[in-house]
């Protein structure tokens, strides 16, 4: 009975994992598209949904475009 366990031929197979560049590129494009969509949704919510609830200083507040324009003019 001990002879059965002593002589076992075991074949060891080595597998090399290769990276597929097309899958890496597709995943990168997918995540970039997801980030663009998320930022677009956030911009929409901040620009259009939040102002509907009112508050703040109303029409007297400077818009983001005004602030950027004034900053650029200050450098010129």
C-alpha cells in the first residue's frame, strides 16, 4: 500500500499569463467615458438643479464665467 503513494508521476504545467493590449485599451476608453459622463452629470446638477432651490445672493452673484473672465483680464 505504501508503494502506491511513493511512485506518482505528476506533470507540472506552467502557464504564462499574457496581457492583451486591445483589452487594456478598451478598458481605458470605457473608464474615461464613464468619468466624462459622471462629470457632465455633476456639472448639470450644479449649474441647473442647485439654482432652482434658490438661496444665496440671487441675481447679484457673479457667475463662474464672470469670475474666470475677470481673472483673465486681470492678467492681461
